[in-house]
């Protein structure tokens, strides 16, 4: 009996230690405006509403890259119940999770299906020249995530009409009302493909869309019967958008949604509804004091729709947003 008591006691101590360790890795951040996170650089935001919380997934710019370029090794995740107080969780995914890849934790997006969370990421392939799209999976929106497929879903040799090595980046995924999932992505040309229900296999051919002055960063969302495809245009980048009654188009170009972000040549957006309000999540160079355009920070401002469904131009602010109730 005494031995069992000792074992039980050690077990309780171990559980307490594990819980304490987990909590110590979760930093609480109370946003005081834009950028919302100021202790590290965050970029290429994607957001997902699950339960009563918003999960914010970002890239992580290295503070002092060895050269003027984007150096990113891992992805980050934050969660919030009010869009102002954020909990920073331990990084749930990095480049090393993909044995077939070699560098560049670029833009990404997470979506849930049947209790699993699928994380679509842009990353440099180890043996096929150029950027590719991989998929990680987890039982929790906080991770940890692991490679879901064991190989890239999309590789540069599948899209040879664009003669650059980084045209297969910036994945955005949606599950339509009928249950059909779609993956959008691209640089210079926007593409989409249907996904099988398992979310890790293509279910048809790759389709190329004709969008005015498309650069990169497609984001697909649906609201009140309209599909919205927003994307980064020209360079330095502003965010523009198109609308359609069908997810496959035709798409009608609607113009600028968000102007060039301060001190950042790129922009990358996420659009969500949460607790009765719409939000536009993006990055700028607001805390970068070291020059260049390679140290970015996530910001959040309100998004408003007109009566006809079109979106009003987003006003970028220093104050940001108030707590969502």
C-alpha cells in the first residue's frame, strides 16, 4: 500500500509539473492597438473561429536576417475570446515537421473538418525546385501538428506556365455549404483545386483564374450568398477583391479593399466574422525600426459591408479594435 501511495504521489507531481510547464509557455498579450503583437515579428496572418475563440496563425520573421530577405523557420498560434486579449501558445509547427522540405515557413491557413485541424502551408521543397504546399494535421487548433501527407500536395512542376519558382504559395482553403472543399493559392496567377473529403488529396484538375493584376495572397470567404476572393495586387502590395455568386466564378473585380501597408512591401489578409462583427487582419511594418521590409507585424481593423454586399475600403488605424463581447 505504501509503495502504491508513493507511485500515485509521483504521478500527481508529474501531472502538476506538466500543467505548470504548459501554462508557463502560454504568454498573455493584451493588445493596445496596432500592431497587436509587439514582442516579436508576425506576418502572413490567417484566422479561424472555433467555438468561442479566434485562433490566429502567423509566420515569424527572424529579427535579424543575414541578408535582406524573408527568413522564417516556424509558424505561431495565438487564441483569443475577445480579439484584444491574446494567449500565445507554444509554436506548434516548423519546417522540420516536413521531412521533404528544407526552408521557409511562409503563409498558411488552418481549417477544421470532422474533428481534425488541417494546416496548409507554403514551404520550399527539398528535392523539387521551388515552393510547394504541404499539409499538417492535429486534433487541436493549438497543435502540435504533424505532416498529414508525407509529401507535398502541390509542387512547382505542376504549374509550369509561370516561369518563377515561388508561384505555388499562399494557400487559402474553404469548405462550401455543400461540403465540398477548395484550395486556392498562387503568385502571378491564382489557382484553385477541389479537395477530397479527407482534405489531403486533390479531387480534380487545377484551375487557373483570370484576375486583374493578381500578385499573391488569395483569401476566400463566403457571406450571405456571396463569395469573396481578396488578394494582394501589384508591388508594393495593396489588397483588392472580386465577388461571385459561384465559388468557381465568374469573378467580378470590385477594386481596392486595403491600401499599401506602412513600411511593408507585402500585405497579406485574413477576413473573419466573430461575435457579430467583421474583421480585417493584415500585417504592416509598424514596429520595424531596423530598415527593409522583412520584419512585419499583424494588425486588426474592422471590416464593413455595403447593403449590396460589396465591402467598404478598410481604414487602417493605430487604435485598432475594441473587445468583442
